[in-house]
C-alpha cells in the first residue's frame, strides 16, 4: 500500500506524526491506520513525549480513506471486513484515550476518516479556507465511526446534517459549530500552533493526564459500546448493494443510481 507515517521528535517533547501519502492526497489506508495506531500507543507510554501533533505533508491534512481499499474489501468475508474496521476503531481509541494532549493541524481539507481523526484529537486548528466533510453516504455506506466524536463536539442536530448530507463546510463554519478549536488565517496558523503547543508544554504532564482521565470518566457511559456498534454498522453498510453502486459511481465519475 502507498504512503507512510513519518515521526518527528522535537526537542521540546512534541512528537509530530506526518501523514505522507501524496499519491492519494494523504488519504488513509490500512497500513497507515495501523502505523498511526502503533505510534499513538508508543507515544502514550513514552515519558519523553509531552504532546502528539498530527498533520499532513504537502499542505494537505487528509482526504479520507482510500476507496481502492474499500472496493477490494467488498468481496471479502464479513469477518475480514469487521477485522478491518476494528483497526480503525483501534486508531480512534488510541487517539481519544491517549494520556498526552493531542493536536491536529488541518490544511486544505479533512474529509471522511481525516475529519474523524481530527475530531478525536483534543485540539484542532485549521486554516480558514480548509474544508471538512463526511461524504461516506455519497458512496453508499454510513460514517458510523465519526458519530460519537461528532455528537460530543457539535451536538446531534449539526452532526446529523453533516453526516446525512455529506455537505462540505469551511473551517470558519467548523469553528462556529464547535467541530474544531479554531479557524486561523493561513499565514498565521504556524504561529498559532506554536502558541498552543507552548501553552500545553507549560502545563504539568500529570495534571494534563489526570484532566483527560476525568474527561474519559465523564463521557464513558456507553462510549466503548458505541465504538463496537460502529464497526458492525459500517461493516454491514460497506457490503451492501448501495455501497457497491456508490463506490462504482465514484470511479465511473457519475452520479450513483440509488
């Protein structure tokens, strides 16, 4: 599979995870998902890591999930499909339950799995013109793994519109509805990022970890069960006739025939 995850260890304790898959606009595939999960788990246990920052090479955060992966997966057994989405669940858990502060820097766009990844991070900064969308329904399957983080961030009504319509919004709207922490002018985003990182590094690591533990405890009711249900939901959805039609239409550059 294409792409890689580069890790940059800064001297101040910030670990930068770079999504590097230029052939597919930094879209995630199974290999990249597994690599991100492994890095998050390792950094969670590394006392020299103070903050985990996720961003994309080439000025693009993440275009979503490589549909070629999903197209190939449609002919697999249900057990194989479920096992694949268990890997995405593992990434979501590794990000959400990371004891270190997690930051996403979004440039250009964050679609589908990319938007989900940024949603699970504690802090998300985006260029004002960056675009966000959950287009899975346009391809015939549900964006189930995104919904728990979306409900926490923007509430049910806003979340439902985003996932049922697949509508693209810019970072300014994402800021207004709470999907991201802040929209920043492109020319100022690096300085803003460094300000956030400096504030996080100024805080006590134990205090940050305990704060996050309290947040998990407060939000835990039904959360892991919902993640498991999301695997079943999207796995069944991907194997459906409409998903086959939706993904086929994408590659045929036509509207799907529902």
